[in-house]
C-alpha cells in the first residue's frame, strides 16, 4: 500500500481544538475552508475527532465529504454512544454520500471521567471487549444478504437488515491505543492501527505487538497510523524558535479553565497512551532526529501531542524514518491547524512523496 497522509479537521478557529471563549465551537465557513485546503493540498485522509463536548462527528464527516472531492474522512466513534445496528446503517449511508471515501476510527475510551459524561460506566477492559463485539456486528450487518441476529455480552438484536451498504462492501476500520487490550482488539479486528508519536524504538515495539496478535489470528496485519504535530520553519534554528513560542501558547491555554472546562480531566491521564508520552518526556525532551516531547507535558498528553521540529527537509526525513519501521499512514496536524496544514501541503508532503518515488524507481531499476 502507498504511504498516505492524514490531517484532522477543526470546526472552529480555536487553535488548540476546543472553542475559544465566546465561540460556538462550529463555524461552517471555517470548516469548509479547512476541508477544501486539505483536499487541494493533497492530503489523503482527515480525522473527524470525537469528544463529548464537540460538534457531532457524524454530521461533521458528512459536511467534509460533501465539500471535498478526494480526501477521505476518518470518523472517530465511541461504541457506547449509539447502538451498532444504527451505526452500521448510518456509516453505510455516509459512505454512499462520500462515494466510498469513509473510514471509521473506533475509540474505546481511555478516561473513565470522560466516559461518565455520556453515561458510559463500563471499565476499560469491558470497553475494549465491547469494541470488539461492536466491530463484529458492523461487519456482519454490512455483509449480510438477509436479516441477521446477534446475542453477545453487550448487544442483542433479532432480524436486523439494512437496505444501504458501503460502496465497497465494508468501511475500513481503525483501532488505536497503547495498551494490551488495544493491541488485542486492533490486531484481531483492525484494518488500521493508530499510534501516537513516540520514539522510533518504542514505536517499533508497539507495531511488533500489534502484528503478533494479527499473525496469531491468521489475518492481515493492520496498516500503521502514527500521529505528530510538526512545527516547521525555513531552517531548523527558526523552527525551534517557533516551537518555543508555540509551547508558551500551549502553557497559557492549559491555565485557561474557561477554554478547557469541558475537555479537561483531572490528575494523571488514565489512558496508557498518554502515560507513555509523559514517561518518555521524563527521559528526555528531544528524541531521535527531532521528536519533541515538551508539548505533551504542557497539555498533559491530551491526545496526539508530540512534535517533529525542524525545516521541511528535517521533518520529511523524520517522517521517512517512521515509514522505514512500518508506518504507512502519517498523521500530521499542527497547533496552528489551518495554516500548518497549508504549510505541510506545500513543503512537507512533496518532499516525502518525492523521496518515496525515488526509492521506488531505484528499486525497479535494481
């Protein structure tokens, strides 16, 4: 499979994701501009994120699909929110609207506190079990030629059938995380497995863990998706100056209780992925070629938060380092989301693609 690029749409111009004070959190003109910038810039996919306080992800994904021509929305979804039969039908409908461009990212939920906000009181292990069952139901419904029934630990229904099916029969499903439960579900069920940006050694170890599960299950290994927040400038020196200015903004935002009141959880993060990022930060601020962990500390590792810092050439080389260990979906989104996406499209994507094309040509010649 070719190496592809993922971004993440923002529904409002608030740079850190949550709506700034006084905003609604949803600005259709801004979202339209953002989605079209990704489409025109050559991104292959864009994450449509999910949070209990954010605009509805299904409707945002449909908006993106109807205002773009080629970029694929990756819809983040929590299995505990909507019954899986309805989700299967809704996803198939959205896939038809997008002409087969849709992908699904399953979020089992890393924070009990956040899950409780939407009435989900299962523990983490149970949430991953539910995700496993949920994915099986989605595929069962999509592939069914007639009514299907199901009786499992978390869901039960009889005689369900959907008239609408995905364009290509199935919607690709992504699973993410850094726990053993995540590896198990992702290896057994995922077409894609998502990781946050850790050093190369740790990333390779996680890929091996997921692949081992897939191999044991006798199924194809998932494609690996790795996420970063690159900070670029014409030279490495200027990029690091920009990085420290960005860090100052992140620290100020972290102290703004009004800005983050719905997005903040208390204490050390409960999810393993965030814990790993903070532990890596304790071991050093810069890893490998240019992986910077300070933003993870400033944000309490709330999501993908590590940065690649440098000139476009340096960041492109760093991304290729991850390609070399098995990552073929590169998620890059910035702390200044729209402007950064435009800069990545102009200065980073072409460099990575040129090098990959050169490698392919050299391999063919050999």
